[in-house]
């Protein structure tokens, strides 16, 4: 007798599902919040929190444990995202609940329920990036005049 599987398949095979979760997590790490369907957001939440827990355990342990946990993360995520994830973990003092899901209006085209997923502890932006953005804006204003 066939039993139900835990979780959602999202209309994909196992490898495609893993790839989707990885890309969604990388986007969440880069942009700090993303808008996606409610089903994808609900599947991403435990996936992201598991990765943060792995990173946290790696930072708390000795060097050997740290290397092993970071290697586990690098297998799934690009190096830039792993560094940003570790920075987020250092910032967070929580034991869980690192992400929040906010429901949005249904999508206009197919009426699928949409949601925004974001970090509960928002990482601080680098001052250097803000200064560079301001300089670029000033240059654009000067060029227009």
C-alpha cells in the first residue's frame, strides 16, 4: 500500500527539487528577502533553517568540526553565499526561527498564493556599499546637468 510522502514535490523530480531549494536559498542570502509562491516559501523555510543550524554548529565547535560543517555547506552553496550565511549566523542570537513568511496577494496571472520570505534578524548593509551608491548617484546628477 502506497503511503503519502512528507513535504511537497512542487511538480519536480528529486534533483530538480534540490536545485530549486539551493537557488532559492542563494537568492534569499543575497537579497535578504524574496517573493515566491507560498508552497515554495513553506518548503524553503526548514531547508534554510537547517543550513543555518549546520553553520552555527560549525562555528561553535573546534576547528575540525568547523571545517567539516563548512565543507558540508560548500557542497550545496556557492562560496560567496556560505560567507554571507556565516556572517548572518554570527549576527543571530536565536535558537531557531531565522526566517519569516509573510503572505501576499494572489498572483494576477494564475491566482497562485504568493508569499515573501525574509530573515528575522536582518543583516546590516556595509557602509562602503552605501557610500559607493551615493557617489554613483551624485555622478549621474552631475552628468545630467
